[in-house]
């Protein structure tokens, strides 16, 4: 279930495909240029950061990817910095500055206790039970560690699905960019 560095390309492919229309991703990458390349760079950076924190997962059928890690895990990694720089190189300077400002707001309003941070969950259209397998795996980690799971979503339909799975909204950013709301959500380990 835990992804390896050699599975990076598959995880990046899943995230690139499934997050193409995600408002938060679009705020970061902007409207123009080679969208697939920019989303791919974002996905590569996210995967490398998650693998560095032992929090990258692929479903058993290799149709779903989840990036979820302990908030206090990870160590300094030149590889992670390199992938972050590669992402910044394909973005206009305006988007880089906007993203840094946006991330500062998110960090300021995110729950501050130790937690699991659920960054990305992507499943291909023919993914079968991949989403449930990954969800249950993350929920089991939460129970074992006795830690809440935190995430942010800018897709209202996703927010409603997360609520059905026991997440609650603890903060809403009404305009996180381009007029889109961003919901900050938390699920307690014993939910």
C-alpha cells in the first residue's frame, strides 16, 4: 500500500489526471501554458514531499493515490527542495507569490495540534474500490496513532462527501482565490 519512489510516475499520473479541474490546483498553476506539465510538476513535488514523510500510498490496483502524512514528520531534503524549485520554474512569478501568500494563510488557520495531513486523494475513473481502500487505510492510521486527520478542499461536492465520512468544517475561507471557497476540515481519530 505504501508507495515507493519507483512508483512516483504512476502516482503523478493519477494526481495530474484527477486534479485537472480542481480550483485550488488551478489557483496555483494559473490558466495558461502547458497545464499538464504544471500540474505534473505540482504532483511530483507533492509526491516527493509525501514520500519523504512516509505518507505516499497507492491502492492495490494502482488506480488510486493518496498523500497523507504526520504533521511533524519529515526531515530536510535537498530532493524535496529541488522538486519545489522545478514547480516554481514553470509558474509565472505572480502565481508563485500568490501561492506563497495563500499557503501562509492556510498554515495560519490550520489546526495546530499533531495530526495527519491528508493532502491529495486521486482515483482514476475506472478505479473500482481504490478510494475506499485508501480511505480505510488512512482512517486506520488515524486510529492507531490516535490523531485527527486534517484536509482542505475547494470542491463543495468533496466537502459534502468528507462530511459523510465524519469530517467537520472548522474554518471556511470564503475567497481563497479566483472567488473559490476553501473548507478546512477535521476528522477525529475516534469518529
